[in-house]
C-alpha cells in the first residue's frame, strides 16, 4: 500500500507531510520552501503556474492570478480565464495536484491517498468542496480533519500528559480556536469557535491603507487607482508586517511606484511596531470573543488550561502573542512550528488510517481521535423555528434522530429544511439542504410519525434522512445547495485535470522549442542587420522568409492548446532558419 500524505491546504500557504521512519517529515515544495504559496496563475501564453512561481508573478499578472481561493470554498464564486470558468474546487485541485507531485518526487512513488485539513468552522458544503478538490486532483481523500485537531495530534504525539489545551490558530485568512483534551490515550475536541474571515491578509490590508493614506497626504495622488502599484504595495505590506514581528520598525522603499503629473514618484516610509499595533488593534481584539466562547463552551476557565498552542503564521505577531497571554494567563508554547504542525498531524492521522497505531509518548497507549461538529444542526418546523437536532460540539461520528409529525390533516408531503447555525429562527441560519418526503400515509394532523435522522461521518459530512414510520417510506438528502459541484461537474473537472497532466510532457517540449526559437529569431534579426547591404540578395530573401515562418508559428503557439504537430512544425522551421542563417 502506498503512503498517505497529510495536507494542510491553507488560505495563504499549503504544507504537505508524510511519515518516514515513524516520524512526520515536511515535504519541501518545488522551489525548496517548506510551505507552498496557495496561489495559481494562468500566464498569457497559456502556462499554468502553482506555488512560488505563481506568487512571484502575481504583481505583474494580477488579473490572471488567483490567491486565497480557500475563502471561496463552498460558494458559487468562479474565475474566468481565456473563456474557461474555474470553480474554487478546480483551483484548489491545481494546488493539491502540485503538492501531490512534490510528494511523489520526494517519496519516489505514486501517491494516491491523502488526509486534508480544514478550519474547524468549515460547514458541510465547504468540507465537501475540499473533498471534491482532492478527487479532482487524483487523490483519494481518506479523511477531512479540523486544523486545530490536527495540530493537537502532532502535539499529542510529542507530549502525551493529560491536560486541556487551547489551540489558537491565526493563518492568512481564517481564525480558529479549539479547546482540546489530551489524556489517557484520547484526544478529544471539547469546543471550537472562530472567524472564517479574519487572518493575516486583513493585517496586510491595514498597512496598505496606511501607505495609501500617507501617500495621498504627501503627493495628493490616489494610489488605489494604480492597480500595479497597489500590487507592489500589498507585497511590501506583507514583508513589513513579517519584519515587524522581530524588529521595532521597518523601512518601506518602493522606487518608481507610480507617476504623478507625468513624474515618477517613489515610496519611502517607515512603519514602527507601535504604529502597526495601533492600526491592527481592533483585529487583534476580534480574536478575544471566540477565545472566550470556546472556553465557555468547553465549560472551563483559563486557569484549567494546561497549555496554549499557537498555529498559523500570523501567531508570530507579538501583539497576538500578548493577547493570548492576556486572555489565558499562560505563556503560549512555542516549541511547535506554527507552519508545519497541521500538516504533520494530518500525516500522522493518515498513517493511523492505514493501521499504524499512534502511540502516546508517555503512556505508550494508542491514541484515539474524537472530533466535533462546529455548529448546531436543525430543521425548520412550524412558525419558521429552527428545531435543534444536533447541538454544536457533538463528538463525531454521530447519529441522532427525532420524531416529527404533520400540521395539516391528511398531509401527504413534508419538506425537510436542514439548517446550520446557532440562531433560534430558521431564516437566520444557513440553509444547507432541503428535500421532500412524499407519500405519507393519510392521517389526521399530528398522527403520522416521521423520524428525521442526522448522520455525521468522521469527516464531518452530513446525511439527513426522513422516514414515515407507518409505511417505512424513506427519503434521504442529497445536499442541494447550489454551491456544490454536481457529480458531472466533478467528473468533468477530473477529466480536465487529467488531460492537463497528460499534456505536461508536450508542453514542456513546446516550451523548450519556443525558448530556443525566440533566441534564434533574435540572433537572426541581428545578423541580418549586421550583414547589411553586402549580403547576397537571395540569401537575404531566404532568411527573411524563414524568420517570418518561424515567427508566425511562435506567435501562434499557445501552451495550453499546443499539439505534437505544432511542436514538430516549429522544430522543422527552426532547423530551416538555422541552416539559412548560417549562410549569413
Ligand atoms: P498560514 O496560513 O498559517 O501559512 O499563515 C500565513 C499568514 O501568516 C500570512 O498572512 C503571513 O503573512 C503570516 N505570517 C507568516 N510569517 C509571519 C511573521 N513572521 N509575522 C507575521 N505574520 C506572518
């Protein structure tokens, strides 16, 4: 059996790990880093870039570069490039495919199985979308696991003493807090809370706004209207933020940033850590409430916490570490790498799913992992009320059922409206599915007995069924949210991805021939110029014709559509030009 890889599919960066000699190791990305930017780009010549190379060209190719796609998972967002529409699942699949390839290069064999992590606050649709992305990338996703749970798992392996732990995870785009109990061979998630739209990107935005405001005051020019300048500012803002995690001030210099009245203007400002902390103080404060909620849901006080773990790159910000200290009264543990522990936990889980036990360091017992539902699940009943079936933080996997009845005499059909959220009224919660149970046995109102059951598997994925106990007639849900990809769309995307992978070889060849041809064209142009009027007329004519033929082929070539024949044609045109140009 092949190895199972653990993937932390992050908003900003992704990380992949595998178990080697019983310990999780991080697999380096194609460009050598331990994490891979979660960025996909479509270059103008039809090439698809993923990771560091995509991130690097984002500034010059902003409208064909997709960043933070995770924020769109489970929504009907899409991006259109060269007439083709890409959904979040398809873009995420491109990142996953790159991670799969990196893992294959590292391990030296094909990888087909993975465990992928998601924020604890992801709802059913977002989890399913993540699973679909894995499938499109050619991975059998054995399990979807919550990121904090995964971090705790890698932590639990190293430190098995019984205790309650808080995992404070602030990444690029999402914030999660979990309270976890580690003890006697069991890791149990007691509570989770968080904010799907809070992360390092928001901190970057504050610096970007500050730069734009200062720039306006100084030069009376609106930087926000200059798209490419803004991209450079955004890049610089992130660098500055990171620098301010270890130094008291950061100097931001961007030469030739934009033009004001036809004159080039440079940016040269200094941001101090104190000013930065002022700019982001409300963002830092916003993490306090989820921390309090998680503690109260877990029914513990901060004093009962054994340890606080920091996960996610943004926890390197000193102001964040300060608020964690203030809220918990604990010094956060730093002996765990915040960028890598989530992926490592997933690799550990992957290995256990293959039958390799995880053994707690202190007790020597196998560890058992219990995860929880992040939000309450209900169905809509009379008067638009959301009637709870499953409370938030129920341990997974789980099954729970309740008996309902009809409100009208001889009612034949009931609609089951499945909701997710904590609000008492149906309309204030998120609809995650709707279906009808038909053919209920005719009876006065309130007589039929309809059993509604909620089943959540270990991935946190929900199935709802309704059964008329009188007739045994049963109907179960297919989540009908528009945001989900249909089976057909998934298959189509899988085919596309496979076709794209199959084309990789030919694209590589085309790229080589293109590069060589472009070099040759430049040299031939130059030689024509140098030879000037002393050249044989016929030779000049021949070279010019060969240049024109090759240039046409080079211009026409699109790497995403290139065929074997086109590559061959370009090769032969190149050889012909080489021959004629040698006569110059
Ligand atoms: P993650 O999603 O865990 O990879 O976190 C990525 C986020 O962490 C991005 O917003 C990064 O800018 C941020 N980050 C990484 N390193 C640092 C650092 N040294 N100081 C502040 N933020 C950082």
